[in-house]
C-alpha cells in the first residue's frame, strides 16, 4: 500500500496542535486552581478575623452589661453605710458621708505632709498637756520608701516623740487610737524625767492607691 505523505504531515500537525491545546488547558486550569486557593485562603482569614473582632465586642458588651447589672446593688451597699453607727461616730464632720469617712481613713496616696499635720494637729496638739518634741514621716531625707503587700495596700512609717503627764499622754494615745486614719504602732518606748513621761512612738499609716479605671483599645491584627 502506498502511503500518503500529506496525510502523515497533516496528522502530525494535528497531534502537535492537540498537545499545545492540552498544555494550554492544563496551564490555565492550574492558574485558575491557584487563584481559587489564594482567594479561599484570604476569605478564610477574613472570616476568622471578623469572628475574632465580634468575639471581642461580645466580651466587652458582656462586661458592660454586668457592670450595669451590679450598679444598683453597689449603690444600695453604699447607702447602707450611712446607717452604720460606728462610721457615724468617727466621721470628721456632721455632714460627712460614710463613704467619705472611709476614704479619709484610707487615702489614695501617701501625702506625707498631710499625715504629719494630722498626727501633730488633729491628735496630739488637741490633747491638753501633751507636747510634741519630735515628729518625722518616712523618709526624713525626702526619698519615699513604702512597703506594698500583695493586695496593693501600702504603708508609710512615722516616728513621734511626745511628753507630758501620764494622764495627758493617756488621752493623747486614746485620740490616736480613735483616729479615723488607720495607724499601727510598731514600737513604743517610755522614759521619765522630773515627773514627766516621754514616749517615743514608731508606727505605720496606710493608704490604698486608686484603681485604674480607664477604657483601653485593643487592636486585633489580621493575619
């Protein structure tokens, strides 16, 4: 049988053309598949990011709703303090609220000058017959050194030397004991001279720094 050269060439041309078409189709399909994978990954990341943002918003909303829910109970508890007879007895003024009395007892900062003035003028100078021979609030050199416990309560040390008759010093110590400001006497030494008694008193006063109540912004980064 005689072969047709033109037919053979035509067949080879068709085969080569088919190979090129298949290659183009495969390449195109691969490109489309890659684009789909990339787009799908971006969509998944966007969905996860939006979900994370919504979770943060829901968490914040729950905290706000919880604060609103407990606000009436807190207000009622504060109102009950005004009926506390012990707080009424130690309030600094007749028109002072019970809450203000508590705040005066445990101030928000060390305020060493106010502490020294309180010990001097409000406690011992108002006790007849008591003389203040020395008074210092830690530290004498002006560098603050306060002890802090795990609950955030901080303390400042002080030292005072007073003298007078035994009865006068007794009244002075009673005023210190009844003071609305929280004091803790750590050491007390006494000596006598010419009928007078001299007391060297060392102690600590307390204060509680205010809580940091501020709104914060937390940025959520999209990965």
